[in-house]
C-alpha cells in the first residue's frame, strides 16, 4: 500500500523543522482595572486556551496602569509577570506592549494616552464612547497615520457586536435606518416606571441602590451617553463624519408616570430611543423618549438590555440585542477586538477602516435639522380647563396637524385626559401646534414622539 505523501506523518524531527513558527504572544497593557478591566482579566484567564486556539497565538496581559495600583494588584491576585504602573503614559510608551486597552474612561487624559500609544506603534482597543464621539476623528486619523488599529466594539451596546455587524457583516448593504435602545440605566428606570407606576426620581433611586445607575447618572438619563453611541453607529452606517454636535438629544428626567400610563393605554412602551435614518434631505440623528408599539422587539427590552434594529437594502430588517453593560459582557467585546488584532500578521495595519470607510465620498450626507424630522406624536391634554374635543381638533387642523387616533384616559389622579396621536408631522409643526393648543384651551399639553409604527408594527 502506498502512503499518500500529503497524509503520511513526518518523523518528529522533520515535523518540527516544517511546523510554522508559533507567532509570539500578543502582549497587552491595560489602562484601568475597574468593572471592564477586571472583566477582561477574568474572562481572558478563564478562556485563555480556547482564545489562543482561535487567535492563533497567546494573548498575555503584561502591564496594568491605574491611579491606585494596589487596587489593581488585588484584582490580579499577585499574578506573576504583570507590571503595575501608576502612569498610563508610561504604559503607552512601553516597548514590551503591543496593544493598549484604554478601559479607564474620560475624554481629556484618555485622548493623550491613545495618541501616545498610537505614536509608539501600538494598536489601541477602547470601550470609551465619550472619547470617540468627541475626539474620534482625530484619533482615527492618528491610527491611519501610524498604520495601527483603533478598535472599539465595546463602546456601543456593551457585549452586543453591533460595530462588527455594521462594518463587516452588513458591509454589502446600503443602511437605511438604525433604531436602538442603547443605555441600560435609562432603560431600567423606564421599565420600572412603566411596570410599577414609579416617578422618575423614585425609579432612579432604586436603580442606584441596585447598582444599575452610577452615583452621577447625568449622562445616562439626559441622553448624552446614548448620543455618543449613536454618533459612532451613524458614522459606520452612513460613511459620515462623527457629528455629536448634530444629534438632537432629550433625556428621560421630565417624563411623568401619566405619560407612561397613557402610552400603555394606547399599546405602546416608552423607550429612550436612538434613531439614525437616511432620508432624501439628509440624515436624522436623534435621541429622545419615544412611544414604541408594545409588540416591537425594541419595546420588549427590559431592564439593562440593549438592542438595535437595522434596516438595510439587501438583508432587510436585522435585530441585535443582549447585555449592554457589565464587566464580562463588555469584556466579551474587548476580547473580540483583541483576537482580531492577534490574527493580524505582526506589524501590519488593520484590514477594517476605523470609521467604516477608507475614504469618504465628496458628497457627505448632511444631518437633517430636528425641526424637519417627521414623526407621529402623542399629544396628552391634561385637565385644567373643560376641554372641547371638537375645538381642539379644529385648532390642530388650523396648525396643519392631522389626528389619526383619539382616546380619553384618566391621568394619575383619575381626571379625564384627552389623548391624540397625530399623522407623521414635522417636528416644528407639532411644537407650534402644542403652543397654539395651550394658548387657546388653557390645557397643559404633553408631547411625545411615536416611532416604529410601520403598518405591521402599529398597535
Ligand atoms: N461599566 C460598563 O459596563 C461599561 C460598558 C461599556 C463601556 N464602558 C466604558 O469602559 C470604560 C471603563 O468603565 P468602567 O465601568 O470599567 O470604569 P471604572 O469601574 O470606574 O474603572 C475605571 C478604572 O480606570 C482607572 N482610572 C481612571 N482614571 C484614571 C487615570 N487618570 N489614570 C489611571 N487610571 C485611571 C481607575 O483606577 P482607580 O481604581 O485607581 O481609580 C479604574 O481602575 C469607560 O470608558 C466606560 O464608558 C463601561
């Protein structure tokens, strides 16, 4: 019997001589050993062997920089061979580090660390959406200039791989729109307000007690954190520059229990929604509370879960959801970026452009002013004056607003409240109609936008 020369085993010494050299370990330095940093440490240690098998080389943490190295030492439990540094700039310049993980946060010092690491020829992985939304153009340009990768899967939707989905999985599609629930803290608060009739302040206090909200939750509840993430998503979806300044942002702190009760009566949940939509006139970029039909998958995201609906021309509708925060879910996204880097031939630049496109076309899609954005609106006319429904409808017609649904509901004190859902109406027109109604009826009018009511999705 003849042995197939391609299959027959080589003698040991010959096999060693022919085996491809094992690439050197990827040496990682971490700035920040808090929730995310310690999550990366734990998951990498637990899954070391399978990650190495998938990456084709070992990934080793060799240095950690934090403000208080003693705290980091407690996390590392005396792991040998990990250097503890007090200055992140020393880590960024360390010749024994191939990749810097920026897992500390902030936009001032962190910008300097990332620029320094790139200038020293290191790839950078960050979870820091605030940094990228404010300085991302500068940092992406620096990465390109130095031929290094700036990766940030963990910066949007925690463990849900939406950046990879947009830049790689959906790369052949024209993206039409994105709609997401991208902040777990505000979603937890809204879920509690909706389910238990809590006011905003009570729900926030509860979220803080349970660790779902930071001591300073400002960026979570005022929409800023969601706007940071939307800015990154929109750049990757539409090939446009990062435009945090162009995002219309409203938070959830002004919502009243009665708003959520009225929404529920009409078949909606209230979500802090991020929307980016490409229209003929420009790109809508907006973050605000919105009524979403209860049957929609985004309406069903409870607690700290994140979700993103993507509409694309070839694949149609896609929906991604999962843990949007937390040490190990976020570490999952950081490790995905690290394995991408480990798989690159040593010394080569990345294969995926930082912000989704290698070169932006001459005709950039411009952001559309909020005043021109068309949505449906829920108008909730609070008692305070005897309301004449016919007169209200006449005023709305005069203001150019068509009404599609009408209902009466009690407010939280049991008084009758008129609920009107409009046809899609430009935002400026709806705002003017509210002023007109308040002036002529004496009623206090609450306005909330209604979203995702495509025919199949309306309640
Ligand atoms: N937590 C999440 O679920 C999550 C999810 C997605 C993205 N992110 C992002 O991930 C990043 C880290 O978040 P985190 O929740 O892990 O924060 P964290 O728990 O507060 O930990 C921050 C770490 O960074 C260190 N640090 C802060 N400022 C520093 C400085 N000037 N010099 C050196 N070290 C510094 C801290 O050191 P000390 O301990 O010594 O103070 C700490 O180890 C942020 O950008 C955040 O937005 C977080």
